C-alpha cells in the first residue's frame, strides 16, 4: 500500500479481486482503542464549507476542504 493507492480518486479495476483490494484501501478506517491527545492532531480534511467553518471555530488546527476525499 502506498500514498497513491490511499488517495486514488477511483478504485475501479478490471480484475474483481484487485478492485476489492483497492476498495478496501480507499475505505479503510483508523480505529483508536481509547483516545487521541489533541496535541497529536495536526490537521483535518473536511467535505464542505459548513464543516470547515464549524471545525475552525472550535480548533486552531489546519483545516482543508477537499470534497473529493469523501464519497
């Protein structure tokens, strides 16, 4: 797995199993067993202006709107 696979815009592929592998990479989540200290969060991507405005009001981290990361 590499950055290009993680940030690929599409995961479609002619081979069914390769498509499933790519879809799994694109749709993966990070599960944290307890919590993440706020000082360890350096930034966030959001899908739209409403989310950007809300997060910017409650945090001083870098917030980037990039709707193509959300589907």
